[in-house]
């Protein structure tokens, strides 16, 4: 393959340089400058669980059967398909509008609805 050993040696050199600067995986968990980023990374999945969307997603078929909805499995598939399509649009909106303002607005909305 083209330039094989030179590419490998450059990758190895870059990895060694990162280790010397303290930018390895362990430093992400232990250094104070990464602490805020780490807390936000942990907060987002927990926040998703708190809002209850996982219950709706995982038990949608059972909910629809209890409600005597026609075709509960197909309806569940429709709900999941809608979530996927809306996630595509939401990701574009997030990239255009900015994450911080949208997160503040959504948390305010969830707080008002508690």
C-alpha cells in the first residue's frame, strides 16, 4: 500500500507527542480542565432518562395494546420512525441555532411542565 511504513511512523510519532502533552484518555477523566465537559457528557443521557422518553420508546407496544389501539406493533414502528425522522431535522436545527440556547429553552419547558 502507498507510503505504508511512513504513515505508520507518523501516526506513532503523533501518539507519542500526545502522551507527552498529557492528552490521553486517562487525562480526560482526571484533569480539572476536562471536568465540566465530562459532567455535561454524563448529564445528557441521564437527562434523557428523566424526561421519560425511554419509557415511551421501550414500552410503546404495551401502552398501545392497553389502549386497544389497532395494530400496536405497526404503530410502535411508526412512532420510532417518526423519532428518527424528527431527529434528523432536530440535528440540523441544533447545528444552525446553537446548542446552548436550545438546551436552556428545553430545560425551561421541562421545568414548567413538572
